[in-house]
């Protein structure tokens, strides 16, 4: 289960969502579905999850770099983000493991 959740995303937007809308963002395994993500969050943080939204980023057309050794292509890594909404009255403390 813990291999599904890679790390929490701690940006300004994610922190604002966690404080005002009770939503938390996580980088998750690309192959995980919403039900598996919900179960992993509930087990790891001992909270009740209201909803899970996911988005996949990266991939696409590789970028070409022209170097002194020739042309090389570099693709973007593909990763998945899950935005988890927790039931009102509960919260996830993301800073307790630091």
C-alpha cells in the first residue's frame, strides 16, 4: 500500500488548498487507480477520504538538444498527481515526518 503514495506535494497552491478546502495533493504511482489511492491514504494517515481526483503529467514530444557531440533527445518523465479531499473535521499533518 505504501508504494502507491510516493510523496506529498508541498507547493503554495497545495498548501492553500489544504488550509482552506481540506484537499491534499500527492504524487502517486502511475498505475494506481482512485480506489487504491483512497485505501492507501486512509490506511497511512488514518482519515476518511471523501473524494479523489487524479491527473497525469509529462510524456509528450521529446525535446531535442543540439550538443557538441551531436543531437540528443530527452523526454519528460510521466507522473501522476492525486488530489484527495478529506471529510470535514479531519486533517492530514504532512509535516510530522520532517
